C-alpha cells in the first residue's frame, strides 16, 4: 500500500485482528485487512509468517484507531 492514504496500525493473528476490526467498526472505522496467505506471491517469494494479518486504516482515522488497538493489545498482556 505504498503511496496510499492508508497506514498500517497492527500486525497479528487472525483472531486478534478480527477482535480489533469489530472494535474499530463499532466506532465507525472501516479498516482494511491484508492477509499474505491469500496472496499469489507467497508461492513465488514466500512469507516470513503467513499466518499474520495486517490492519490498515485511512490516515485521517489513525488518531481514533490507534487507542482502540492499544487497548486490546494491553488487555492481551493481562
């Protein structure tokens, strides 16, 4: 997503990403999830960890999205 209006705010497992996406949707943020396992390039180049997904949000929503992601991450450490 180079030269894009979207910024990566998190990389993690499917389950955690889905939890974050749900929380972001609750506050009106439509995030984009990129999953390397669905990319045809994996078979050519491989992936460092194909089980990870990345969450991107529009640059105008980063300030609202990051606290949500951080709160979920901090709850995982407890």
